[in-house]
């Protein structure tokens, strides 16, 4: 439980006591939130429940209600004062000793600092990236990788049991197009005369080049149909191996790579279709099989099996989610999709409802596009900038930070020049430099005669600069809880920048190592240790490294 949640519980108890004593009437208690104050001179935390209660008590005064709640608050060892401010806020100011003591709590927690018990081991699947295995991973797909991996980290830190999954789209009509293109490029690149396929797929050239590197001319003498099939299948596998390797270089690993084709091979698509048919949600007309989504509030019905007998992407997607919830028993599922899939959400939710599942158990995060230096990318048009290329220029950490430092519903224009800059204008460098500065301080301490600081007296951390930095450190559990509840890992990026800024300012304005004042130096070295742990934890949750030097 975070500090603000503990204080909220403290307030609820006071309201209950006030009602029991007749000081407040018996009314429905609104949600009680305790939040950080924007300015520490107003206290550390504030609660506006008195303003909410006034709505149900029109003849009362919110300041008076706040006073009653304060009167019934029990004594608390961590709270210095409880103050009432207009128009009815209850402000809590924490004791200096409690604040200073958080330094030792952070050091004790180490790399588990920031963990909160929110999920109660709820089984959650996070499916992300899931790019077609028909070309290299682009910087656009990398946004899903950075977002999904960081979100999974946050959910684990918040007490959820998380499984990461990549859905491999290796079935359907797009595979036929890819096979044709891969066979065409495989022959063309080796000087063969080849007729271009009717539908061009430029990304297949990349897979063809990988095949030539590995197999050379091995397939050129095969009959056309056999060569097309072998090269197409191997092209998918070769491309998939390249995708895996690229994502691992970014630090992204999956618990499972789930094959779309397996849904057909196992009969799960047909079984799901039968489930829908039994429940009366399937109709056959015009030679096709339809999902009756209009009866479930959608604008129109949707085709499941085309009139030519070929299944649509939609039917395999329904089976895939049936597999997630029923076959594998995930309690919550989170999909991260590109903005071009947004129109697919209502009909998929309707299909879950038709299968007797709770659509609210599926959350789909829609992320906006990524451009690089103003250029928009589209794999099917051959206009791509690969993740591998960007990582080779700026590094995996810079890619990750830039891709999760904005809300997923905001477009990103990736600035390569800024990501390369070693200056305070580069947020990645700025945050990692703060961690490296902490490491440098610990190297300097023995050189200046302070060889140990474990016995430091944290009660000496009693001025505003020390305590305000501690306040910044104690925010991390709240950031983790908020990011998990709202599925917004970009909050970590904001927090890391704020903490780095607070530390750089603190270091500039305060002497950490002073041989003339060893007791204070030891206390401040403990504080710097807590800063280093917190920065490393924030970076780790984002999937980034915490360098000891830059």
C-alpha cells in the first residue's frame, strides 16, 4: 500500500468514527483520494473528501466538515500536522524523521523499491508488437515493443502475474502475397528472369536477401510451385528469426510466440465458430458465413468465412481471444495495436460478448504512428526505417526512452540528432547521467577520507533541500501504482526526468562530500544511495540500463 493509500484509509476511518459518534450523518461515502500537493509548503498530501461530502450535505460547510474529519483522525507516528485549507482541503504534513527514515527504507528495498500490491497475482497477458513476419522490425513497430515491455514490467511491479506474447500472423491471404514476392525477389536478386507478382510487397526483398545469405542458389532449380512454397515458408522463418534477434538486442523477450496457423491446425478456429453458431450468432448468406454483430449493437454484420471458402482475419482473431481467455485462462488481456486497427475493436469486443466472455476483461491500447525526422513509414509500400538501423545509431536505451516518453495516443516524431546528443537537452542522457553522477560520488568519497557511510545518521537530513529530494524519491511507488492502474508507462519517463532534475539541482546547490563535516557527509551519501537505487529502478522498469559512467 502506498503512502497516499494509507492516508486515504486513515481518512475513511475518521469519517466512520465521526458517523458513529453522530458528528456526521450516515450517507454514502464517496471515493476518498489523497494526493500529493503541488507545493510542499502546503503540506505533503491533500484530501478533498470534505468537498465531495458537502454535495450530499447541502446545508453544511465544507470547511466545517473537514474540521470534523480532522477531529476524529487518530494519532499517527508519521504525520506531523493536519491542516485545513480553503475551500475544505485536509492537508497532511509528514514528520521530518519519517521522511528521512524513507532513505533507509529505500536502501533496504533495493531493486524491489517501488513495488506495490495492486494486482494480487491476477493472471494478465500482454500481447504486443505482433508485426507481420514479412519484413524487418521497423521503428514504428518498436513503439509497441517499448510500450508493451515497459507496461509488463510495471504490472509485475504492481503485483500481477504477467505473460508477454507475440502473435505471429502466419496464416491467411497475406502469406500468399508474401510467398509470391519472396520467390520473385529470391530469383531476381540472383539474376534470374522473374515475372513480378500481381500484388507487390517490397518488404519481402529483405527476407529474400536473408535467404540468399544462408542458402545461396539452393532453390533456383526447383519447379516454380515447389520453389515458391519452400522459399516462402523459409522466408517467414528466416524473417521471424531476424525479428526475434532484433527485439532481443532491444532487451525485449517474450514468454510465447503464438502462431496464428496453430489455431487452424488445432481445430480451434472451427470450434470457436461452432460455439458462435450454437449461441445463434452465425448466419449464412451470399455463400459466406457471417457473424451477426448488428444484433449486438454494431453497425453491420461481419464476414467470418468468405464465399470462396477462405477464412477472414476476424475469425482467427476471435478464436485467438477464445484461446486466451478459455483455453489458457487469462483473467485480463491487454493488446497493444497500431492506430490503423482501431476500427476492429468494437466487433472483437462484440464477439467476446457473443461467446459469453466479459468484453471489459480485454483492454486494447491503441498507439499512434511513429515518424523519424518527419518521415512516415509503411512496410507494404517499402518505405521503412528499421529498428536495427536506429539502434545502431543511437542505442537501444535511447530508442526505448523516446518511444515510451509520450502517451500512446500521441504521435511521435523520433529525432535522431537529439537522441545522439550528450547534453541536458537529451532526456535519456540527462537521466542516465544522474545515475552515473551518483556512482561517481561513491568513487570520490574514499578518496576524500570517507570510506564507509552505512553508519550515517539520517536524522541529519533535516534541511529543505535534503527533505525535498527525499519527497521526490518517495513518489516512485505512487508512480508505479498509477502507471499500472491506467496502463500508462510513460509516467515513468516523466518521473525519471523529474528525479534527475531534482538530483542535479541538489548536487549543484549542496555539498555531498565534506571532509570537514563527516557526519553530514555520511548522511548525504545514504541519501545519494537512495537516489541511485530509485533511478536504477525507474530505468529498469522502462527496460533501460543504469550506467555507472558515461
